[in-house]
C-alpha cells in the first residue's frame, strides 16, 4: 500500500498549527520555515560519514518508491531530512506520513 495519497485538485498545505497537530506522534521532528515554506525536519546522528551516506541512500529508496522526494543533507556524524510538498509550498499530510515512514524504515517504529 502506498504511503502517499494523490493530491486532490483543491489540496493545500497545512497551516502551522495543523501541521503541529498532525506531527504530534513524530519523535525528534520539528517544523522549520525556509523562505516562507514550512518543512518537517529531523537530523539523524551517525558514527561516520559513510553511515550518513548509507542512511541517505535508504531514505532515497523510500522516496523513489513513493515518488515523493525530500531534501537530504549528509555530513560527518549526521544526516538531515526535510519533507515538504513543493507543489503546495508547505507541509501536507503526505509529508507527515513520509516522516513517520522514514523513522519506521530506519528504526522499526
């Protein structure tokens, strides 16, 4: 079953308060505003650059399977993931589901 649902023609980005409510069960994720666009962001700590790269690759495979792609920044000791829906210029319920799926993929829950 697909994680992301197709966007309806009248789909809109969640308001900040709505996004905070939707993400109430996400651990370690926060909202960040970049150029007036809200994003769901989490930094995963790793022990090396290669572990960061491997983590990013696992997230990329999930993203490809769902045809919904985050920004991923890798560095020594960390991998930062940002989910948002470009078409809506903000966070959608799909992004919240993808954030949860990212944690599930990496940690089993």
